[in-house]
C-alpha cells in the first residue's frame, strides 16, 4: 500500500519481493548506461507535493491521490513508479500532465499497451504506462521526466472498508515518504465521511487532525503540513450509533443482463450465560527478523492473551525460529500453574535464527490429538517472512487448509509483514488477520483482536436465498466464521427480482441457528457494486491461474472483465498518450465501452 519512496539503483526492480508489497512504493530511475558501484550521475527525484482526498459513503471509500515529482537533474529521465493498493481495491482513474494539461489513461491489452509505449518513447514523446506488478501491486512507467521540471500524476481507487463492531478504520500509507530525498513541501489529507446512522465518534490515532461536523451524519477531516518528512501512516477511525439492522442488501441491475449485489450482515445472537470452552494454540515468531520492538510487541500480546483465557479453556504455546519448540508438548488446562509456566516461557523468548513458518503451523496443528467439538483456535504472531523450510506461500496455505476445523488467526507485527501470506492463511481456515505497526497502541489492537475471537457468534456459516431470485459467483466462495462484532461481506450475481428471504445458517451457542431477513432485489443504480464484484472475480481468476496454471477460459474471462471494468491485470494496462499519438491507437483497442458483458 505504500508509495513514493524514491530509489536510485537501476537494478533494484528485479530484486523486488512481493512479500514486502505492503510497505514499498517508490520510483526506480532507469539508467541508460553503467556506473561505478556507489556512484550515481544523477540526484534522486523529489516529491514536491502529495495531496490526498477521500470520500467515504458508509463503508465505500474513494481515494484520489495527486502527487508531483521533481527532477533536479540536467538530463531527462524515465522512471518506474511502484505502488500497492489496499486488498480488494480497484483503480478507477490514472492521469498524468502532458503539455500543461492532465491526460487520462485508457485500458488496453497489456502487450499492445507496452508496444505502443516503447514506440512512443523511441520517438521521444510523452507516454505513461500503468501495469500489473503482482497481487495488489502496480507500476507506472513515466517518460520523460524533463530536467529541472515537475511531473504531476493522479491516481484514484475505490475500496470497501471493513467494519468491526460498528467501528470502521480508513488507512492511507505515508510512512515510506520518510525515505524521500527532500521533505515534502506540501502534504495534505482530506477525508469526507457520510454515514446512514449518526456518527458517534471520529478520531485519528496517527495525526493531529481538524474535524468539522456537518449535521449528525457527515464530517470533514483535514490534515496539512509543509516541509515534512512523514514517518507514520495516516489512520482515521469512526463509528456510528449501532442499530439492530442485521442485514442490508445493495444491488445494481444493468439493462439486459444479470444483476450484481453486495450483502452486509451482522447477525446478533443471544448472550451466553457461560463461555464456550475452547482449545487455543499461540504460535510466536522468535526469529532474528523479529529483533527489537517487534518481539517486545509479540511478548506483550502473548501475555495479554494468556491472562484472558477462560478457566475451561486448554492452551499451548509454540515458539519458532529455525525450528519449532512447543512449551508443553500438548494442550493443557488454563489453570494458574500452567499460566505461570507460560508467563516465564514468554519472558525468556529471545530473537535468533530463521523463520520456519510451515513447521511452526504444523506443530500447532498437532497439539490437538483427539476428536472434540471444542473450537480449535490458533493465534499466529509473526512478521510473516518465511526463510527456513517451506517458503512458497501457496504450499504453506495448502497445508494449513488440510487442518479441517482449525481456525488460524494471523496477527502481523511491524511494517514489513507479508500480508498476502497471512491473509491467505486466515481466509483459508475461515479466520481473519490483524496488523499492528511499531508506533501503534498495542493494548488497543490486541484487546480488540482477542475479545473478538473469544466469543464466536456464528460458525460454519451458510447463506441462502428464497425462491424468485437465483444467485451465482459469490465471493468469498467459502464464508468465514463470524465473531462478536463481525460483519459478513458478500458480493455476487443474481437473476430475477423482488422481495425474498435471505437465510444465514450456522452454529451459535453450540447449536444450529438460522437468521431470516427480508431483502429486496431491485434495479438500483449503485454501479460501484458491479466493480466491487468484478474486482473479486478477477482476483479469484488470477489466483486460479497462479496456482493451477493458465487456461484459455480463465485468461479470456479475466481479460474481458478487466477491460470492461477498468481493472489492471497481467493481461491489461493503462496507457496515457498525447492526442497526436492517441489517434495512432486502433479504435478496437481504445474502445472499452463496446466490450460485451462477461
């Protein structure tokens, strides 16, 4: 998610690791000639301005970024601007200044866009190319960045924010700007929030912001600074007055084709008079990469979790670095004696060695040997960078999915977490992941995290609709378990219309329960619902290609959806060219609107 770290080394692009995609956004300057190691013939590009405007309507956030780069050198340069976007977000617009005016990009086939870009560069004109560089990671090639001149760029993307017990968090990464060659002369973040229910509270845990309320349901939040080198991500937290709404449905029905829907559900269950006994295994990373604040955070988190076990629970702790070391060798009762031993074990943890994530998870899964109906929860605390044993994320995820009824909750620590790996582990076991940065309040994060998983609300969840409406291609395909305060988010396609019953079925308080809601599928104009669904569908198709190999059917569907909805993939790319060059692009390549439905 980070952007704008300015890098000089020409060969760095080939060394990028997608495991660090969450924290690396930068420009790589292309060098047309060899230089001696340690000596560079040009100065780094500077970020002269960085302005962010965000519009949040309920939980849908549209982020618009306006950045200006300055070339302080006496030669023109070509740069590659790398930036990740939040998981599940889709890029809406990309534009760059050419000849004093902003020019919008058009989405083409990736190979064609690249060919046109290279041809225009050879003619020393002004193109820009936005390409897919990995899961949620993109790169923009810019030419030319003229000597002693500025190059403005604009990018916007849409995302669906997550709600946790009515609390919504928006995050925009600024911290890699601390690596910029010069302080940013002008930096600003403006957020407009609108909600259906009255806003209860709004605050930023990261920055001193100005908050202006406009009625009960709207607020504008602002942050500005001059000559700053930011080192903290911008975060905004808000919540609304909680009403027992239960479930809401947002639809979009284009003329002549199947509809799209977005379902948001938060079923409420009766309060238990007695906590459900559960089995919990805490897995903590003590590798060398965890040295310093990260391990201290992990130890505090472990202490908090052990102290808050219920008396009827059983638990185990697995420490891992180059190898995995269980504390007890089995699940033990959460009595005072075992908690004391656990506390001493946690206090003695020291960082050393590699990171054997696969071995650690297998050791955790082996802790429970007998069959039982008790919930089996694994809490995995790590910086998420496997270096020993199985390192392929797909292989690690495939192994943990065989665990059956185990739920693996990933708790990522630090700013260089492999979020893709941790998210896949959590999603593959119907759990969720949480992250904490070095400068965040650990107690708040951990207490909220552990409070959620202590109280399962609905497990083994199924969603069904009554007659009159048919649904298909739902995402996520495997619905997650719901814990206290959780919200279920599902996108899909539908046929038919009218009011029908939506039924959520699962295990609550040890028995099967069904929650029934009346919902209406109608021809509404919420076109962003189609783009949200398409983004998830394309992500699913790309994962299938990555894991099982490319087929014509998978490639063609991913390409068609991407071109129709403006999604950058390995098969599509955004291209910006001047008007004169735009006329050279074949009309069939330029027309996205004429694409037929998938």
